[in-house]
């Protein structure tokens, strides 16, 4: 199971949460960014539908799999 870590950081004159190299929108306060990150982290844990997926790997090969809706990542918010 994948782990997802959201980090609260200063960004563009305010605060944001960050996943890898990607920033959320900018929030005026640290607490606003923290609340938003906690909400997004909680959403990641909600089960979804089992769906077929297709994707292309780095070598250009296509793969087809079934993504179970119950396989959800572990999420963490680092303040």
C-alpha cells in the first residue's frame, strides 16, 4: 500500500500543503492550510469503486489491471 505524505509549507506569501513537488492553492493562514491538508488526507482513505485501469509504462508497454476500490493509501500530514 502506498503512503502519501502532505507537508505544510510557506508558499507565495501564505501557506500551502505539498505532495512531492506539487503545491496546493495558497491559504492565508497556517491553520487554513493544515485543515485543508487534513481534509484531503481523509478523502484519500475513502473507498471507491473497483475499476479496470490501463496505463503505459516507461518502456511504452500498455498494461491492464483491476484497481480495487478498497485499496486506499495510508496518509500523513506533517506540520
